[in-house]
C-alpha cells in the first residue's frame, strides 16, 4: 500500500500549510514518523489524506485512488485517524457507543458491530471501560479508546496526530507497545523524538510545509544539524 | 459551586450521572413509547383537575423509585423548569379569582388551581423525560425515534443540538471559572463583560464542534444516511409496553 503526495499544496485559514509537497509513504517500509516543529504542516498533511481540506494544487493518491470529495467515503473506510485532541474524537456518551460509531457507519450488522467493538477494546486493553462515560477517562484511557474507535473500523492505514501530547512517560511507553502490535500501516505526526525512535523505522521531516528529509529513523534522528535546522533540537 | 451553568450541564449529563437500574437494560423503543404516552396523557388533564394531575405526576417518581432511580434525582432536574412555569402560572392567580369547588366544603380561586395544575404537570412531564434520559442514551433515543419513522434530518439535528449545547455550556463554564480565578475579589461578573464571554463561548464551542464533526466524518458519518434502527424489543418487552400504556390510560380516566 502506498500513499503519495505529488506537488500537493493546501491552504488553511489563508496560509499555505503544505507547499508543493511531494513524498511517498510505503507500508512495506513500516511505520513512519512525521516530524516537524509547530506549524510545519504535520496535522494538515494527515487531515489532507482524509480529504478534510481541499487540495489547491497537485494530487494525493492512496494506491491508485486520488483523494477527492467523490472518493472521500472510500478513502475514509480504508484510512483511520486518531486526532490530537481526544475530546474532539470521543463524543458519544459511553465508550462502547463511541467505539461502535465507525463500524455502525460502515453499515455492518449489529452482531458484527458488537464483535468489532469488543475486539477493538480488548486489543487496546480497555474492555473494562466499555460502559464508562467518555468524559470521565484519564488522558491515557481516552487515547486508547480513541484508537479502539479507529481499530474497530479495521483500517489499512492509521494516522495519529501527536498521540503523546498529553500522556505521561508510562502511558507513552504503553501506547508505543500497543502501536507496535497493530498490523495496520501507521503514519505518526509527532515532535516527540523518543517516541518516534521507539515506534517508527522510517521518518519524514517537514519544515514550513515542505519535505526537508526522509529516510531511516535511525539515521535521520542522529543527524543533529538536520534536527536543529528543522527546529526539533 | 451550583450555578445555572452547572445545572444546565447536569441536565444534559443526566444519562452519565444516573444509576441506570433495571430500566437501563430495556430496549429504547418501549421506553420512548411509554414516555410519549405518559406525556400525552399528562397534558390532557383539564386545568382545574388538580388532584388527578398531582397523582398522575407522582407516577414517574414511584416508577423511578421501583427502578432504583432516586425521586430526589428526578425532582432536582424537574424543579429547574419551575421558574418558567411560575412566571406563566402566577399571572393566572391575578386574572382568575373565581372560586372553584375542589371538595364539598373547599373552594379555591381558579387561577391558583391552574397554577398548581401547571406545576404538577411540569414536575410529572419533566421527570418522565428525565427518567427516559437517565436510562437511555441520546444514541439509543435517536435510534428509537428512527424506528418510529421520525424523519432522519430531525433526529440528526436533535443529536447534534444535544452535543453542541453541552459543548457550549462546558466552554462557558471554563471561561467563567478562568474569569473568577483572575478576579477573585469581584462579586459576580459585571454586565459589560458578559457580551465578550458569551461570544467567546460560542466561538470556542463552534471550533470544538467543528473538530468533532471532522472526527465524525472520518468515521464515515453522513447526515443524509438513515440512522441504524435499534434491536427489536423482545415479546416480553412488547407485552410490558402495551400493558404499561393501558395502565396509564386507565389511571388517566379513573383517577379522581
């Protein structure tokens, strides 16, 4: 599975968030960390894959399928996104209802929705939270439940936007081990270099909406001058 | 601190805050049907039938208590609607002073009877809806409404409005708390600041609402698609629903 950006330009709130951005992310290379300082365009890049922002120029392809409003539903059935703010993602009253939201929208029968919900919660070690109110979870629990909501849709690609932004070190380690156990291809936007090292064999560094560098995480993350140039060190 | 914002949030979070009791396990459709029947019958009492209205208004409390939902929990929420009713009802006391015989040796001015009737109807109907909300989530209620053929756009509007109201009140509470923390010595918020506070709350709720809508779209939400219907009630639930509605109709017409 390949995700390609070809000279993609995206404007957001009157500013150019992605500027003639070109990159290819191949699932065969393993999870990829999208690194960059604040405002580098990481979140916009992820949201653009799901067609949440109009593409001003260029194209984004998921395999051979271009990201267009017409294809948005097909793309979103294959690609899931965990948002930075878990409160924006969890809006149903109970955890089980929230996790079932995606599979229900896929039009699956109720028994299948129930089975997927249970499986997803189990894989995120959150079965015991099923009947809890989504607003009364800790940040780590919210993150795991958000991820369960996406896993229940069985996506081929999972996009994670700053997954460690509100987690303590232990919750970060737990999340990293959970992510490593998932079969889906992951693109993880973060500026947490330790987390990127732990979870992603590949990485791409963004700066002002352009690709600054991409390659093996083990090499790029040791390049101090590159990290300084990108505002990451 | 208990203020109107906290009260409004408490009403919207009724389902989260309530003990769901045995009613929580019942399919949503029977609960919605019985509640609607109760509402229709409760408002059908004539304006001077205070005794019957009061006895009928007690039903949600009795039923709630049987199902382990505290009458106090229902009364607390129902009482939030009373100021509106009192505003309307008190005027009746002024305009309608003709005595009406309630018991053989007791006559009460008509306006007072109307006021008492309105209070009873409010406490009964709001408690019945609270009982439904306490034991049934908004998603389940929406599904039940869909199976009653309520048009999909109306049900989706109801869901989104519910979520938006909660967001707006939560944002407003955050702003008001931040204000008090930086103005600890002030008593209340001066009128001149309320415009900014309300505007900020709407803008922030709008932003959060937008983010939530994005997340819903990513999980394939489409307001134009029909909502899934709930599981069909079991025959026992269907029988209990019919009996409950018949019992309500019976009580309505045999109460004094």
